[in-house]
C-alpha cells in the first residue's frame, strides 16, 4: 500500500451502518424496519440455517487443509462469510440462476452441491466441477466481476421470455472497482433486468483495504446506477435481502424495451 494514501473508510464505520436484528453478543435487537420479515422464522428454520453454516465451515476447513497438503491447486476460503452465503442461498427458488465468484462454497452448498463438486475445479480436473444446468449455478468465475455481466445478460433473457425467475450474482468489495460491475449495474438499471447483485464486503481485495477503493462506507454508497434490482449485503445474513422479503419485492416490472435481435 502506498504510504501516501490513507484509507478513508474503516471496518468500524461500515459496521455502524449495518441494519441489525441481533447484537454482536447474540441478543435480539428490535428493528422496526426488519422485524416483520422474521416473524415467521421458527426455531426449526433457525436451527437448519445454523446447521448449514456449521457444516459449511467444516467443508471450508477441509478445503484449506487439502490445498495446504497439495491436493488442490487453490481454494478460496469463505470463513466468516457463512451467514451471507447460506442466508441468501437458502432464500432462492430452485429455478433461479446464480452467477458466483470463486468464493461461493456456501451458495453451492445451499443448492445441493455434492462433495466432489467443491474440489474438481480446484484440482484442475474440470472447468466446471458440477453440472451448471443441474445446480443452476454458472461455473465459478475467477475473472473479477465478469460474472455480473453474465448475470445481467441472463436476466435480460428471463425478461424476454417472461419467466418468473431471477438471476443472482455474487462479488466482492474489490470487484466494485471493476468496470464490468459498473457496466452490469447500468445495464440492469436501464433495462430493469430481474437480477440481484450481492456484494460481500470482507473489507479486502487481496492486500488492498476497501478504504482505498471507496470514499464512503460501502453500505452508504451504492453506485449511482443501482436500481431496486441491486442489493448490497454485509457479512451477516439479513432477512431484508430481497428474496427473503417476499418474492414480489424481488420482481422488477418487465417495462424495458424489447431486446434487439439484430
Ligand atoms: C480482472 C481481474 N483482475 C485481477 C484479478 C486478481 N484478483 C484475484 S482476487 C482479487 C481481489 C478481489 O477482491 P474482492 O472483489 O473483494 O473479492 P474477495 O476475494 O475479497 O472475495 C484480485 C484483484 C482477477 N482475478 N481478475
Ligand atoms: Mg473482498
């Protein structure tokens, strides 16, 4: 990091902007805006969500160990991102289509990936370790942000077909500096494409802190192009994430002009 640049945002100011229903010590916090979305969350569902997160952490630890043992060429850990991935993944319908980055092991788990599906790509055995059509997850994307454009293209196809689905794309805080992501959001907004953008802000893009890339806390500064089709998540699962808030709120009216077939 250049000694002449000092990050303007920090982890603490980002945390202060997160909408919460649970305090860091685990106690329930009332939140007039969000409470209605968790009224139907019973013990059994909460236990299932928690179990998924625990299993995911175990899968992730195994992936890290296999990589350190030389069994895998690479493994992208998702330690600490379990809630963001399980919560959003479990909120999807089976017919929706996911466009992930390389770090979405939890989303894969929530959509029924089998043990071998997690590792074949990282062993260099296959480009896509699973059948994308079966899991309805595009192959893991290594090019930062490229998957957001694919998601918007797919969403415009959904719109063209008049189908009742959404495309969902996951990316990191660092990816928000990528031209592809900004282009994707502008297209999504202009065409009102049924796509949800999920930004997992882990505060780092390899060695670069988020403060070097953003003049504002990430939650406070959605791109100007962001429409209601765009959502930003923190690292905790929030019931306010659009698909959790009822399917109707995730649908963007198909009011866009027809896509040119030229
Ligand atoms: C187009 C492109 N540029 C650079 C890289 C190298 N690279 C790999 S991971 C990474 C950081 C991404 O950070 P972020 O988007 O926050 O995702 P995270 O890894 O934190 O989940 C970079 C720059 C890449 N893979 N693709
Ligand atoms: Mg990051």
